[in-house]
C-alpha cells in the first residue's frame, strides 16, 4: 500500500516527498512554497492534459469511422482532404526558425552515437554515462564485428590470431582518420611529440601526419607519450601506448589499444525501458537522476571474484604540442526521458484524490533533481551551457508539443530557473507528429534540441491509426513499405529546413539486434549518410563500433547535400501498409503469429514479474533481440489488427500462447528469479500470461495502441501478490 503525505492540496507518495524535500533542502529552497507552486501547476495543467487526450480519441474515432465506410487502401486525395478537414493535418508554417540557445556542442555541432538506458538500473545507467570513451580492440575482439570462423574463433582462451586481426583493423582505422605523409601506421615503431606536432617513427624514418590538425594532444612524456589524441569530423580517437601491456608488448609501436570517443550523448530513460508503476519506482528513478547531476551515484559491481565500485568517469586532460592543455569530457552529455502525456501515476493525487498525469510529475521532479548540476556544487558537469535536456516521447502533433513547452516554462518559474533552461527533445514517433513535423518543431522552436525517428513506436502507431482500414502486412513487410522511407527522409529534411543545424540533434532509431555487430557495421552507416547527427545503439560496445561510421562519414556534409522537403513525401507517408490479396497465406500467418506471440511472452514475463523494462529477448530462433514497450506495441497491435479483420481467431492466439509459453520458459531456465508462464490444464494462468493475452485480444481498444495502461495495472497487481507472499 502506498503511504501518502499531504503537501499543499496534494497527496504525495512518501518516497517522492522524501526525494523532493531532501533536494529542496540541498538547494536552499522553501518546501512550503515549492509544494504550493507544484499544486498550482497540477491543477492548472491536468485538465489541459486531459483535453489533449480527448482530442486524440476524437480524431481516432473519426479516422476509424472513415475506414469502416471506406475499407481498403484509401484514395490518396480524398484521404488527405479528410484528414485536413478534421484537423488531423494542420497548415504547414511558412517558415520555421529554431532559435534554441545555450546548447552543448555534443548536441548542436557534433555527430556521434547515442545510448538509451533504463534510469532505474544504476549499473546500466553508469555504464552508459561512461561510454563516452570505449575500447575499439575490446569491441572488435568480443563481437562478431571480426569473423568468428575458423582460426579467428574467440574460444575460451586468448586467441592471438584473432587479436592480430583486431590490431590490423585498428591500424587501417588510424590510416583512415590520420593518414601519414608516407607509409602507414602499420609501419609505426613508436610515437612522440615535438613542437611541430606528432612524429610517427618507422623503420625507414620519421613520418608526419598528412593533415597535422588531426593531432590534438597527448599524455605522459612527449618523447614517449602514454596516449596520443587524434580527431576527425569532430570526433576523437586515442592511441593508448603501453609497452608492458598484454597487447602492447607484442606491438612494434607499443600500442595497447585504440580508445574511441563513442557515446557523445545518452538518454537516461524513465519511459519505455523501465517498469515504473508506483511511488517507489518513480522515486528510485528520480534519486538516480539526482545522483548523476550531483556526481554522487555509484554502484558496487561484482565480476567473477572481483568486487569494485563503479562511479562517473573523470574528464580527460591532454597536453598540446605548444605546451597548452585540452580537456575533454569523460562522460556522455545526458538527457533524461520523461514519460509522455498519456499515463497517470498513483505517486501523486490531486485535491479530488485523482491520479495526476505522470509527465507533469516527471517534469517537476527531474528538474528538481537537476539543480545540483544547474546551479549547485556540481554546476556544469553535464551541461557546460547551463541547460537541462529532456526527451519527450509519444506526443501527437504540435498542440501536444506546445503543451510540453508550456509545462517546462511553468516548472522553470517554480524553481526560479532562467527561462529556456529546460530543453525538449521531440520524439517523432507518432503518425500525427510525423505528418505535422514542421508545425511541431515550431511549437517549441526556442527549446527544441532533438528530433529523431523512432521507427518502432512509429510502426505501432501506424497500425493503430489505420487499424480498421484492413489487415496489415507482417512486421518485416511493414518496414519495407514506402511510408517508412518517406518518414525517415522527411524527418531529416524538415529538421534541416527548420534550422536545427547548430541548435539540435537530428537522430535515427535503435539497432535492435545487440549481438549482430557485423550487420550493424554494414547497415547503420546509412544513418550518418542520411544527414542524421546521431543514432541509437543498444550498448556501450555498439556505441564504440557505431562511432566508426561518424569517422567514415561527415554527417553534416551529407546533410548539406540533401534535397529539400518533398511535398509528395507526405502523400507517401499517409499510405497505410496494408496487405494485398495473396500476401497473407496460411503459412505466413501461422509463422507471424508464433513470432509475435513468442516476443510478447518473452518480454512481458520479465516486465510483469521482475519489473525489467528492457530485455534482450531470444526470438523463436533464439536470436537475442532488444525488446521494450515500443516493440511490444508493434507485436500486440499487429495481432490485434489481424483479429479485427478475421485473419486469425482468438483460438489461434490461445493455441500459440500455450505452446510458446513452454518455449519461453525453457529460454529462461537459467534465471533463478524466473516464474514459469506455462500452467496445467484447468489451472488459472499467472498474471504475466494474462497480460500477454490481454495485450493482443484487447489491443484494438487501447489508447493509441499503447501497452502502458494494461502493463502498469497488472504489474502493480503482481507486486501486491509478491508482497503478500513475503
């Protein structure tokens, strides 16, 4: 049972009060004034938030009715006219000029990978923050980026042939980013620094860099530096020299490793990758965020027989050839992802005893947690420009973006922060936002620091918006349809036309196969080639490997060469990816049902039973895939769509659920905390199994196809069950 304390005319969960009042005391703010101001925000903005959600429902009902009356692929002109008439499509602003100020270079002018990690998991979050720098050698040796076949197989023992392949890759990389006037870094026997810059010794004489500006600085002695810092396309790489190291002692130049500047930014997530359903969960997230902002967060880690404390990495200081000094951040610049506008939370109740919208609470509490970094003893440790960066997901259209901007302004007033401190990252992941992206950017033009394409949620919303038009293609087919490319292209083109360059990131979505790094290296280079200045990766290792792409491609140069916004792309964006006659054979349908059911069960069982919001879930072929609520939304909405149109029956769904529950149980056999999904005939299914089934059978009725309403309620039920068991 949640214990509430009265503050102003709010009832606030005790752990939230504890967090808030400790933060207020640390910052010298008056608690009584704070709670009065927070209550005013709640009671002013909750009705506005509710009205925005009612507008979503109204639009969706009108679209549903249109499709019922006009089944199948709609006539493009008639459909666009209809969407305009009901206000789903709004006029495109004549000109959008983003004016966001005080933006850190990692966001405004640099290009590189971005991590997204659950904020409730301190270990993962610390790893992400410290992933600003990563070992190229480790990333290559430990993944399939280097072939694992034959003599290159990693094995249980150190494989010197594999290591040699890694070193060769590293030398090729150095030749790409810092070519020599003559010869290759493969020929290097040593590195040193003199007044003119970097000297590379070889058996046939000393060499210089073809472009001396690629050398930035060094550590240690100039004649025998411990590190040599290079730069290309604004991104740094460090040659680590250690002639006593395991690799360095076998290397002619003593090179032990190449350390890449990797995750320039990281998003610490309170949304899709967490299971935060009550005051206890939310308070943990807020405390962890404050721990990043005041620099105090640590985590004890045990690996094998070693236990150590992980904390935030220090900045890196280098000497320059002329005797000066260069300091580079040791950590990613951090965003916090608040929740969207949909969900209410039992963590705070209004004067009527009703739950308050969670996004309002997030804005207040995460800003409160940021005070040590914005104005306290740790000022400037995350943002050297005095900004707080908030990613705001799942907004539908410009009205909702404007509401978020207004909310942030109210919180700034509450805490006495300068106007514009709280910046907004707009997740372009809902169809109504995609179709009205320029207007959405305009609604927060003085705060926006980020737009991206979140194709996972975007697919879920695509299905739900046109649920009644007809049966959709399988997931792989949906991704290949023209609307998806139009979505990706328009996002960058509109971002550029709106003046985001120099003010904000233009980002791309997640690589969802964390074990397939060879494929990622082949495919994810498309993101900087598209003009995107960042893209999401699932791990620090993936960040280091994806960093290679930003050395290979100058993302800003690629952006400058892009064509302007194509109005015809909007027409392509609005074509729902419906199946044609013959696309859904019984074999295809049966396979797709099992694939989606297995994915749903594998993710939901961990979410409900263990509160794990993001997982590497083995698919039906035992390939680990990154699953979060966005991927769950796709799977559940597709099956809900097929149920709606009679492609499948509930009996087929139930059969698949029962069969695959055993498969998922077997895949989790090594987890001592796992509770089986399978149940005997005549027995009642567990809460997790029930959740999976309801997400499918009730999917059509869920608001915008979101999974949170069902998951949150059933997770709280599971927590109560676990508490009763002791």
